[in-house]
């Protein structure tokens, strides 16, 4: 278990959003941390690929290659 201290303003915003979504505040925190860690892993993978000589591919090319353009 982890305890997180939030400012009053952030805590209030979290409570409001939890009520809107009809979930517990801890559920929103869990989702946020999970999303952040996934994004961080993606960022680190791209950074590693670029350092290893990988070349970026424009998003438009990725969409075309996978039939997503349109």
C-alpha cells in the first residue's frame, strides 16, 4: 500500500472527478499512475532506439503502412 499526500486543491479536484465517474479516488489515482508509467516506458523505448541509431518514422507514414490513412 502507498500513501500519497495531495494539496487540498488537487484532492478536491480528484474527489469531484471520482464522483462524476462514480469510482473511488484511488481508482483514478491507479489509472493515472498506470498511464504515466506506460507513457514513460514508451518514451524511454524511443529514446533508446534513437540512441541506437534508429530513425524516426513520420506518423503519416505509419498510418499509410497500416491502412489507417483517411
